[in-house]
C-alpha cells in the first residue's frame, strides 16, 4: 500500500490537564504518512505501524493488518477524536493497543469490530459514542478480557471472572459502588480505573495483580484500608491521591519507588510499613499526611525528593538506616518537629544540622528510657509517667533520644502499650526466655 507524505497536517491532541477538566491543544506535525484510503499513520521505533488518524470525511474505515509489509499494532492517542462522520470501523487482528481517547466524541460511531487479540487500551477509548451507549449488560469487555466500562447500578460489585485488565475510567466517578470484588485473573488496574468513586469503602486486590496505574483510586474518599499484594511491582503517581479516610496500607515487598503524590493528603493515614525493596520516595509522596506519627526506612532508601513529607504535622520521628540517603535540600522535605534518627557523621546528619532539626544518632536501644543500657521496670515507670503527664496536658522532660527510646513500638507516640511492651521484655529476660 503506497505511502504519501503530507505536509503541514494539523494533528489534534487532547491534553488531560486534570481529572475533572478536558482542555484541547493543537499540535502541528511537520509531516505524516497516508494510505490511499485516507488513513494516517507513522512507523514506530519498533518498526510497527501506529495509526494516527484518518480523513474527517470518511464514514467507514477498515484498518489494514499491515502497511507496506509492516504490521499495524497500535491506534494512537486521540487518533479519531471528534470524527463526527465516522459510523463504522473494523480493526485488524494484528492490533495490540488502542491509545487514550482514540474514538472520543465520534458521535455517529455505531459499529466497531475489535479483535480478541487486543492486549492494551488507554482511558476513555470509546467515550461519548453510540457504540458504547448501545452495549448491554453491566460490564463492557473487549479484546483479550479488558473491562472498559461499567454500566450497572449496584452498591456491591463483583467483576466477572476472566477479566485481565480494567481500563482507565472504567468506573469513573461512580457514586453508587461501596465494595468491589476483583477476579483472580486481574493483572492490571490502569490509570483512573476507580477515580472519583467516593463511596468505595472496601476493595480486595487479587494476588496476581501486577500494576496499579496513576490516579487509580483518585479521591476514593471512603476507602479505609488496602492490602496491596506482593505481585504488584509498580504503583503509578497519585494512585491514592486524597483518599482521606485511608488509615492503613500494606505495600508489596517488591516495590522500589513510592511515586510522586502517591498518598498526597491522605489525612487519616496512620500506619504504613515500608518493604526493604523501596529505594526512592518521590516528590510530595506523603505531603499532608497529618496522622502519620513515625516512619522507618531501610538502608536501601537512597533518595527522598522535594516535599516528600511536607505538612506531616504529627510526624514525630523518621528513622533513616541509610546514613547517606540523599534528602532534597529544602526545609520542607521533612517537617520541622520531626526527630531525625540516623548515623552520626552522615549526609542525613548534615541535613539535620543545615535546617536545625532534632537529631538522634543510631544505635538506639528502644525501651531504655533512662539510658543505663538496660530495659528495666524503671523504664516502664518513666514511660507511664510521660503518658500521664501528656494526658494532663503537661510537658515531659525527656531528651530527644529518650523520646525515641520511650516509643518502644515506634509508632510516633508514647502510650501505655509501650510500657507494657517494656515490662514484657523485662519479664521474659528475667525468666531466661527469648524475646
């Protein structure tokens, strides 16, 4: 099939600037390629064909499986955006992927043939089309078991068995759903999958899940806890953005990065256990998590980016076992009141000195409040005294090191439970038992 070079071709691209708004920007390409049938395309670096559009006058389109002997594998982002004359399109068996908003606002598109070989889709690929409106049943599933839309009204939903991926915006801003049961076959929750579903309280993630896309649970404001299976290796930016009821999170043990804004303004988040696999905490990852009391980071964490813990107003301590962890050099990377615990003569200590932050050098013997190198009954008494004074609104007289040692369970607060733990340790040691 002959390729014709077209100059000055205006290509419409959508810029999705934020979750609730859509803005259009025109980007002009110097040239593009065109088939004799009026289909625009480009050759990728992988030597495959990506379809980028077609003549606006076409009402029926059949995408070929190859062009000049090169396989057609993709429909690009926004490729047929606003093609209001398009009524029918046939996609080839060679197709592997359909990009974001590929057929958005194709207001006459009633017939779409999608191959079962299709592996990936972007978000909103068939939004605002008659084809999508005409689909019957609660779940719209295309290609190789990809759920692209939910049309039901149930409060408690169970995604059908066999579904492998949930596309972006599949449950967009659904205000009915309260609980979600996902199938064991699911491997990916793509960007914005449950974004804006503000009544979801419970969701069980399957053990085989591998990927959670950006903004997947954006503003799910009633979601209280979530356990992310160890099969997940990547969680996209802002996945739990402003999940304001989220209290506890269990992260997977292969996760390497806490992505940007991942838990931004999760104001109820009290407890999060970081796996040893985590190496980097990106910008504003925990900004505004005002309920966090304590953070412990392993020796594998080598970088904490700008404002990662900004506005965490109750973060009492952060333990950095990697003494050479690179902290972004600004006073808002870590909160002012936070006691920094790490090795002396280190880059972490230098950060603390630069911004006049409280610093405690490792090692710390937790429970040894009186600093006599033993965990004894007297330490438990001191903890109880501190707790009683705090309940009465009085300040304690402990040093920063003593405060850290008194918080035996390292949750950021000195409580009765810390004294009980110290007494338990003392009793077991006195009895010759292992701790």
